[in-house]
């Protein structure tokens, strides 16, 4: 389905009936990356999944965006399709950072929040400035006529240094740099809604430490750790994640 939001042609999917829940994907991903989770949850809920601007079938922003812009976009999307009373926002990685910002500012409203390997914690490790410089340099190199093997090696180096799943999108370099330096811990500390945190024990993109920090910051939150799982917990452990979400939302 398509709709125009903030002058951007926006692609989204709707499946199922029941309590409305919203899925937000991570950086470099699309709604299709959460299709398995959407299909499983659609047996009980009305599940909305959106391609965020610059990814999938949604047009990229024409100016540099940050988390605020993405959060406001999601809020405007819900208004545009006249969807109210969101039972839960289920967000993966950078989608989690967007959800935290939107909820803390009250641009987004939901009864519950599920964070899957959420990003948004910056500066936990040394070398952050070096990482951003590397991203800038790599962004320029990735659009050069280099052999694919060299580009792939450079990408892997970028991902490891930045410490996030934030896949470098050549057309969103400046937006990437703005997003990846925005910390949402203060936003998390303002939340009062029930929150479920699901992290993979072996996640190297958004480490378990992030989940522990969010658990400390969000009053009454629940942290579930999946042994042996990596960053895409909803893909690696679909049945466990779906069961946990259904029990949490009710």
C-alpha cells in the first residue's frame, strides 16, 4: 500500500485484525525484513509495517534527517492513515531509537513498547569520533569504482567500528552521521509505559549491554536474553520472540 506522508511517497503493509501494532525496522532494513514477524503476529493483531524514508519503497528525505525527523514522520504516517490507539510499537535496532525519541516527546503514543536489539546508545565505547570519520571516508569510497571485494571489506570494517547495524546507505550519508551520534538514553529514562526488551546474547551490533542499560533506565521494564542469538533476534528465534511479544501485549 502507498500513501504520501510529509511529501514522501510511502510504502507500508497491513495484515491481520485485532489490536493495532506497529513495526519499525532498523537502518538499512525494510518492512520486508520483518515480514516473518508481521505474518506471525497478524494471526492475532492488526499489524502495520512501514518502510522508513530512504529504505524499501519509501522515498528518501530531500534534506538531512535525524531521529526527531524520523519519529515525527512515523507520527504523521499514523495520522495520515487515521490509525489511533496503538496497542504496541515493536521496533528493531535503529527503529527502537526512533520509537524511544517519539514516545518521550509524546509525538507517538502506544500502550506498550517492544524493543528488539534496540540501538540508540552512543559513546559507550572509545573511538566514536574515529568511527564517524571512518564512516564519512568510507561513504565516499563506497561510491567510487572499486572492486566489489574491496567495497565489501570496507563495509565490514565500518560496521565493526561503528558498533551498530547501521548499514551505510550511500544516498543517506549525512543523515546516517546525524542519526548515529544521537543518544536516546535520556528519552528512555522518561518512559512510563510497559516495555519489553529482547536482546541476543551474541549480538555484536547492539550488544547485550545496551539492553541492560535500557532495563536500568526504563522503570518496570522486562529484559529477555536469547542465548546464542545475534542482532536479528526476530529472524533467528522467530517462535520465541513471537511468543514473548504475544504474552506481553495480551
